[in-house]
C-alpha cells in the first residue's frame, strides 16, 4: 500500500467540501488504487493544521493561527497540493505562490482557482514540465462540466477546430430567467444572490470575465494555445434589456453567454459574447445553472457535453477526479500472482 500525502490550501466552501469528500473516499482509494491517501495539511489565509498521520474532518474546525503559506505546505511533507484559494486573474492571487512553490518542488498540483492560471499560465506549465509534476485543472475549467478531460481523453488525437461553451452557471441562470419568465436583469440577479449562487459583486460573472478565464484555461492548457486576456474580446450580459430579450423571443431564438474558440491558420481566435440559438439546438435547452460545451474536431465531428452539479460538492468532485487521474498515473498496477 503506497502512502500519498495531500495538502489543501484555501479552506472556504470549496476547500472544505474537497477535504470532506477526500476523507469520505479513503476506502475507495485503498481498494481501487492501492493508496493510503492522507490529508496531512490544510490552511486558510491566517491559520491551518498539519499532521503527518492524517487529519480527520472534525479537526478542520480547530485551526491554529500562523500555520499557513507555501512554506507551511512544503514542511507538511505533502506529495500533492490541492489549491482552492480566491481567484484573481489580474494579480494571480494567493494561489500563484502556492502553485509555483509546489510545482518547483515537483509536487503534483491540483488547481481549483483560476487567477494564477491566467496570470502566469505559461510559467506554471514550464515549471510542471521541468519538475515532472502533474498540473491538473478540472476544478478551474468549469468543474463538473468536463472540458479539458474531453479534449485530453475522449477526443485524444483529434485536431480541435472549434469550441463553444456555456461556461458560467450564474449568467446562464440570469439569461434563462429573463427569457423564460420575462423578469428583468436586476430582479433575476437579486434572486440569484438570495439563492447564494451569485456574488454580492457579480461583475466577474455578469461582465463575462469568469467565462473568459475558463475559455483561456481550456485554450492554453488543453489546446496549447498561447492566449492572454488581451486576446479575448469579452462581452457580458449586464446591459441586456427587456427589449432585446423580447426581440430574441419574437425571432424564436434563445440567448446564451458563450465563450468560443475558432482555429484558423493554426491559431485560435477567442471571444466571449451573447449568441442566440434556435430552440432545437442543444444549447437552447441548457436551463438554470446548467453549463455545456460543444467541441468540433477534424475526425470525430461534433461532441456536446452538458453538466452541472450542486456546489461546492461538484467542484470538489472535479478536483478529486484529477486526484484519481494522478493516483492512476503514479501507482503502478500490480498483477495478481
Ligand atoms: N464556489 C464554487 O462553486 C466554485 C466553483 C469552481 C471554482 N471555484 C473557485 O474555487 C476557489 C474557492 O472558492 P470558494 O467558494 O471556496 O471561495 P471562498 O469561500 O472565498 O474561500 C477562499 C478560501 O481561500 C482562503 N485564502 C485566502 N487567502 C489565502 C492564503 N493566502 N492562503 C491560504 N488560503 C487563503 C480563504 O481563507 P480565509 O477563510 O482565512 O479568508 C478562504 O478559506 C475560488 O478560486 C473559486 O473561483 C469555486
């Protein structure tokens, strides 16, 4: 039985859900992967806890001040880092230092926040390549909706020609509510905020930045593009009026905020904006907090995935899918005698 030590940096809703799900799956990791997976460290911005024998869920309620930061994670002896801190694509956020230090040390790293991947994606990819560490990103790339995995596993070997994605659940909810129930943007937003799935400051979602981040992560990490935020034309939904919604309804079209990539001359053009779909299109039927992706390839035609899940559990599930990919790759299968 191989022992694998995991640390989690960032203990908000997603970090805690990830810790709990990981601990609840320990028997599975033993049985399927032959791995004794231990949570040896966890921290927030001010406090944390570590124990090389492994932490249990109840101990995460009693963090100790001062136990935090990339050096704290390194000292815990973790083999794998799961980073779940705040996202800030303009500065890279606190995740940048954790991810950089982890990859430099050759530690396999599962990233859930998007900021560092946008701010310093190329450097982080180079660090992972040079140290041989895995850098896994499902939680940052639309989480429960498979995006990177579709390209890297299901469509392996194909050339991706075009991608379209409804990548942000909040904006899909807002546009869906405005279209199907005829309510205004402000009313729909208040409803989403009261339901706890739109931020008090919703601009990162409504102005299209979150969709742009996920699109860039997919483009750069799965399709080997080299795009920055400056390369993406970004339009949000914040100024969609009732008149515009009514015009789409009259034409029998359903508006969606979509991130898209188009290959031409071996480069990708990226944009985020509203597209309106006829009712028979799969995208027109993605309702509420749903997400979807359509990938067109040279050999396998069009592939569509539609997915969503209850947050923060769904994002925790995506990060731990990455963990299982790492366990499969790192632990050699032994053949029964
Ligand atoms: N929520 C979702 O449904 C969802 C889905 C996909 C991806 N994500 C991404 O997942 C990440 C976490 O989301 P969340 O909802 O859990 O956010 P959150 O509740 O705001 O939690 C963020 C956590 O990061 C911690 N943190 C801040 N600075 C830190 C530092 N320097 N070192 C260690 N920890 C630090 C905070 O610590 P303190 O508590 O001490 O301030 C807090 O525990 C975000 O990047 C988000 O974009 C979220």
